[in-house]
């Protein structure tokens, strides 16, 4: 029974560590332009560490309409960008 408990605890610890290693990191940026119809946003952003991309201005797809509501031209935001079906996509905004 002790062996099973030890294995379960080790597995839980390993999963927690792996999740932390892969948790996406928020990046600071400024909304330069919105294209609501195309669901795209142009962001002036800091380095995207998760995507190994330097700071620059670029266009991203936006995952859903609720995120579009959080974006206003000229606003400072923190966001997470990921590759979704090969396209750089904003998946979270705060």
C-alpha cells in the first residue's frame, strides 16, 4: 500500500511540475489596430518567450469574440499568444 501511495504522490508531483513548465506566460503589449470582421488584432508587443519571438509589431488572429471585446485601440494589455493550426493566435487577454 505504501508503494502505491508513493507512486501516486510522485505522479502528482511530476504532473504539477510539467504543467508549470508548460504554462503559458502573459506578454505586455499595446493594441495598435483592430479588425473585428476578420477577428485580427495588431499588437506592439514585448518578447514572446514561449514562441521565441523578439519584440515587434505584428498581426494576430483572435481566438473568439469575447476576447475582441477586451481589446481597444491604444489600450495596454497583457496577452497569451499561441500557434493554433499554424497561425499565431491570441488565446487570452487581461
